[in-house]
């Protein structure tokens, strides 16, 4: 898991890496080539990995002969990095996570068992929003997709003849489309009904080594924006469009769900307490902390909590003066 430079997400989760689409503009392939080491040599170290019908499986990080980890030991070949499944434990607050930023998780070559492991990881960390992108949305229909509100299923489109992919986005789920890189006039006026099917549209131009090879016309962009606005669909423009439309015209809108930041179950447990009198459970910052120390000058330790009404009642019953604490004024 990495903090992402992709503007529309906070982190990327790459349990599965690699792809067989062979797109000429693919940035992920170039990244894997930089960090793969000697692939032929890596494949000779058979004690470090396993193979199945989908590709390679790593239960542990792949350590090369120099003692350093090789991130993509098999280049851009499909690989399941099973050791990354628990990396989400590090995030306590909800984040927007792009799953499979250097893969197509729903490519036909990916075993369903791999996808299921990714879904199980998402289910165990429900405070996050998960965003999936694929060039193969037809496969959505073949899978038992998670239907929770924090799951977003999308498809990537670069040319007008790919607009039909809208039709394969799963019904009754959060759906979005990434039109990036925009390689031609998408002629959205021919496909205006499709924009009713999605909850979010992302737009971007080519970046990296191919930056500037195809520069979208501003008219292409505004036609898409106009149709999305007509359907009240949020639009997110990536920074690659700044020089085309101008910073003052940039749109960086999100669906409402992606603006929510939830706490993890672990954090919530730490924030909640049980009143020792009435046993009601509530947030600790709305309760009175009971503390004690073994001797004068010793360290004070909190050992229990009372809700404010129970604390006031206890003080009155035992003839204890109610302390002047913030939040107790209105309880008396």
C-alpha cells in the first residue's frame, strides 16, 4: 500500500500487479520495468514463489541476491502479492483507496480466487472506500461483487468506440468511468444516456513519456462536462488538463460517499467507553474519567468511566462535592 500521487485517491492497494492488455500508453508497465531487476534470474529462485493458472504468487516479499526487496520480480506478469493483504491495518481513518493501480484486477487472466482475496481484504477494513478500474467491465457480471456503499466499480475509456463499456458497469452499485487519456473526440452527444448510468466521471490527458503526443481539444472536454452536468454527475479533472482548460475552470468534484472519513473499528473501540454504573456505552469524551493514584505525587491512572448523569447522582448519594468540570454545569 502506498500514498498515492493520483489526484482522485489517497492510497493505492496493489495486492495484484501486472496486466496483459498491452496498452501503449501504460504508465504501470514502465514502473514495473524500473523495479523488476533481472527477471530471468528471479524466475530461477523457485523457493521464493509459486505459480498457478493466473501467474505468480508471492507469500513473502521477494528478496534478491543483494538482500534488497524486488518489488516486481516478474516484471509486468500478473502476480499476487499475498503479503500485502494486511497492509491496510496501518490506516486508522477511512481513506479513498484505488485497488489495482498497476494491474487490471478484472482481466480475464486473473483467477477468481485472487479477486476473492482482494474482496476479503476490503471487507475486513470497512472504514475505507475502494475504487476499482478495469478495461474489462464485462467480467463484473461473472462475479459476486461486494455491494456495500464503500465499493466503487469503474471502467477506463480512451476512445469513442469504447463507450459501450458503460453498459457493463454493475447495476445497483456505485459506478464511475475514467476517460483517460482522452485520445480523441468521444462524441458524448451520441451516448448521452450513458451518463445517467454513472455516479462519477474522471477526465485526464496523457502523461509520462507520452505526454503531449495527443493533446485533447478543449471542446472535447467541455462536451463531456456539459452532459455530465445535465445528469448532475460529479466531474473530476486531473491536473493534466490544467494547460488545456485553465486552472480557473478546473473541476474537482467527488461523489458524496468519497468525502466521508470513517474511523476504523479498532479506533472506535478506543474512543468508546462503558459507564460503570448504568453500563451504557458512549464516546469517552462525553463521559467522566475516574482516576486514581497509589500515593501522593504518584502517577495518576484512569481505570473507569461514568456517564455524566450517573456521576452527578453518585456524588450526591455519597455527599461528594461535584467538581467544576467542563460539561457538568448543565447536568446538575
